[in-house]
C-alpha cells in the first residue's frame, strides 16, 4: 500500500546519514559506522566534512542475555 503525499510526515536527507549517527527506520535504530569513498567525497563537496571518524563495531559493548 502506498502512502499519499499528505500521509508522509518526514523525509530523510543526506544530513541524516552522518557516520556515528543513529537513524530510526520503521521503528528500528540503525547505527551508521562507516561509508565508502564516494560518500566521503559527496560529504566533502556538500558539507565540507574533511575527516570521517569510523566507529569500531568489532569491540563488544555489553553481554546480551
């Protein structure tokens, strides 16, 4: 089922997808931990971001039950 234009409340923009940010999609949190060189170049030309600090996801944060 498609949404009508008056039913759409929020759009994603490139500002929503910075590395080390969390994005909510369908009620679930997604951590953006890295990006490719094309995306780094896009963010440099669009927002002036010169350095992207990736998130180390290999380390274990806490034990899960």
